C-alpha cells in the first residue's frame, strides 16, 4: 500500500481522512486483492497437479515399480468366509492329479575309490588318473 497512508485502519482514523485518501486506500486494496486472488488460483492449480501426481503409480502410469509408495491399508484383512463348499487346497500333489516320477539310474553294480594326491607342480590336491580299488557287487541285495 501507499507509504503515506496509515497502516492500521480503524473507524476513527478513516473518519479523519479526506475523500481522495479514502479512494486511494480502496484502489490500493483492490490491487492487493487481485494479486492475492492470482496467487490463490496458482496455488489451487498446483495442489490439483500434486494430487494427480500423488495418485500415479506403476499400474496407471509409466513410472517404474521401484518408485511406488506403498500405502498401508486402513482396514485390516477380513477373515476368510466359509461360504465356498470346496475344501481348501493343501500343499503338495492334489487329489485326482496324476504324478510324474523321475527315472533313476538303475542298479549300481560297482564303485571306484579315487583318493586325491598332491600335484607335483602346484601342490594342490588332484585325483589320481587310475582307480586305486574297484569293487564289484555280486548278486542283488
């Protein structure tokens, strides 16, 4: 507002001012009101823009899932309803499903013992190139 106008406007001080001074006060206040209205409009638009961007996540925009803010649900999970007539599925094979079995190696008829020996070059352990002992099983167990 104008510097020569009083800052505190009460009824007594306004009654002492001339008509021209009162008109000047009104014009100054009108300018301030218009500037404040513009500021309010800009701030309302910014709030709306922020509300829209707050509601965006990876499911409804091109944002990556790592940028999502996880919101905790206000209502807790309701207990499961017992309306369905079907029994709950248990882990593992389900009734009526035909299973598959992996084929084994067959019957083992021998085994070889290959103890490690020291390497002459580097000192590390290495397996011997030939079997130390070979045993064969006779008959079936």
